[in-house]
């Protein structure tokens, strides 16, 4: 079923209000490797990248807290 123009506009408006975009550059061929890994984990490429960022940020913050103790 095709998405109507009004639905497309509504989704675009929602995305603009709720999300920010980040451009990510990887070496040629890495996108396919990352996408395949994400798929094996049952995730989309975007979901995997978001999880990787979140987990790394949390781990780095925990390291910083331990240094401060």
C-alpha cells in the first residue's frame, strides 16, 4: 500500500520535531559489515548505531566515575 502525501508530510514533521540527524562516514565496505552485524543481532543499522553509542557512553561514564573515587 502506498503512503499518501499527507502521511509522508506528517511523518517528516514528527521526525523533524523529535529527532536529530548525524552524518556518519565509514571506510568503503564498512557499512555492509556493520549492517550485516546489526542484522545478526536483530537490529536495524540505525538501532545498532544508537545502541553502540549508548552503551559506549554509559561505559565511559562509569570509568570516569571510578577514576573520581
